[in-house]
């Protein structure tokens, strides 16, 4: 199963010979591998095995492609590191893939992984080349007034890059981010470029230059080469490492599911090598040429079909694993509920369910017959063992405080509404949508209104948006 995949440009200084030197040094110097000192004499096909590892090198007949594979068995898990180095006239390319497979169907597969060490060493040695206008490295790029056009082009899709772009904004409240962006750039070296706004002043300028397409207020937007990106917003109590891990996992998960051209994969390169050997054999054995060609044609079709089916299965497995993990993360008890609605803040849906149960229990409290029923005991146990976070009540209080005022809303009030998750759409500044969802809208008065109307507006907003029930 593919768990990590990336492709990036490398400098001309990284030749096949240098690539092989770094690969053999990686294997020979590691205390975790059981090989004796390995050496390579430039042969087109090289393979060595020990108790738990197998190391292989293949060079194409035209000498432009080198494929390196290390298989490492760790308990019941097989880790496969693949590197495909391709030389061309203008620039060289490195494809990296990490596979993780269980040797037994009952094996426990670890969730975490580390990027291949050889990839890190290549970038640390400065072999990362230019990707359009951006240098491939483990350093972040700061967006200032001087290079703001770079950010505008990324956000509006005017420039194309081989690697994804991770764009980090600053929070309006203090013009900072909880992210350690230097560490984020190291985590994503060779996987994505990290662009960081210098301040919220850049955010405001980009809003005008991009027509409001730009991310803002601490959000991180990931722009992929196919323009289908996603925006990640830190939760209220997120920590730096937690938020950084979420971003890295999002990028790696997406790239691991991207279909890669067959000419870069280890299986295809090895298969081509066998075809080349077979061609030589056919030239020496003309009697078997026709039969051999038919067999290879059938095998080629079979391989293409199997590869397509394997890619579909990988995507499905990752999707269901991700869904299961998210469900486990949300639920902490023995009861798991499926719900297609996403939470707008932590504990929103759980609190709603608990308030429904609290309401039902209160109706039974004064009935001596019902307090002896099984349903009463279950409701009581659930409510005693699960606390309501109360974030909905806090949101309700803030909404009432802001919307029930008779005077016109101040810029400070509107900023607070933005912090609570309300955003405008299509430049309609008098209409705000909760977390951008068109079903949940509040209308801001354009002129001062009487106290009764203001209270009604506040009540309507609370009833529409806040998942809390009226007391019975």
C-alpha cells in the first residue's frame, strides 16, 4: 500500500553515479540493515539480500534512468523504499515512493511513518532544483510586499508548479500563527513548498488583488497542481504540533493517491529490463520470437489491468481507513454514531445529543414509575459520564450580545463575528454565513433598529445556528 509519494526536480550535479553513491552510503551506514559492505561496479542489474532486507539497482539500456529499491521487513510489516532517478537534457527528476504492507492479514499495521532517509539526505546536500520560480528545499518562503505577486499568481492559479503549495496566513487578532513554519518546511521538503505571509497587511492586499479568493485569519490553504486544493482551519485549542501534523498528513495522503506515470515505477522499469533482455534473446533465438511476443503482449495487458485495479483498491482502502480513524477520533466512548454533518466546533453534535437526552430524562424525573425503567437508568448513566462542553452556550451568548443591540454594528463587532466563524459570500457584507454554509445565514441590519426588532434578529440567529434546545 502506497503511504508516501513525491516527485521533484534535482540539479545536474546529482548524476546517476552520485545517486548510487548516496544510496549505497545510506544502506552501508545504517545500523538497522544487516548487509556487509555493499559495492557497485556500475552493472545494469544489481541485487543483494540479507536476513531481513533486499537491495536492488536497475539501470535502463539508454543509461538515463536508475531505479533503486530497498525492502525492509520489520516484524510482520514489509517496508519498500523506491527511488527512480531520471536524467534529461534540461533538468533531472527524482521520484520517491514508500510502500507499507502487512506480511499477514492479521498483522497490526502502524499508522505513522518517516519519509525515506535517502530523500532527506539528497535535499540536505542541496540537490533540490528550481520548480518554476521556487527553490526545492527545506526552507519556507516569506511573502512580503516585494514578492506579493508570487502569492497572487499561486492563489489565482496563474502559475504551475510540480509540487503542491502550502500557503500559511496570519491571525487577525495578533498577526501570528500557531504553526512552527520552519519545522513545517522541513517536514514537507521535497513534498511541497511552504509560503508564509509576513503579516495580515499582506492578507488585506491580496483580498483586493485576488477578488477575495485568498485564505485568511490563520487558515492554511493547500494548492495542488490540478487546482483542486483544500483549506485547513486551526481549531480553537489546537497546538502547533497538532496543526502541523494535520497539514503534513493531508499533503502526504493526497499525493499517495495520485496516479503516477508507469515509466517512473519500479515494476515498469524492471519489466522493461526483462523486455530488453528478452529482445536480445529473441534476436539470438528466432524460432521462439513469435510465441514469445504473444506471451509478452498478454502479460503486458494483464499487468496494465492489475495495476489499474490495484490503484482503485489503494484509494478505497485509504478512504475507509481515514473515515474510520476520524470516527474513532470523534468518539471516546463505547457508542459510535454515523453522521454526514461536519462539526463547526468541537463537541457541537455531541452536545446536541446530550441536551436531547437531558430533556428526555427531566420529563421522567418526577414520575416514580419511570425512574425505575431501564431507559431512565441508561439516560442517567450517559449524562453522568459525558459532560457537555458548553461551547454552544458561549456562541449563543456572544450572538445575543452582538445582534440584540439597537445601535449599528461596529467594526469590532463584525470582527468578532468573523472570529466566531461567520464569513460573507459574493461580497454581500450584510449577510454572513456560519462557516460558509449557505443553510445558516444571518442578516446584519444596514440601519439602526428598535430594541424589539434587534432581539428578534438575535433570537432567529441563535435558533438557526446554535445547536441548543429551549428548556421545557
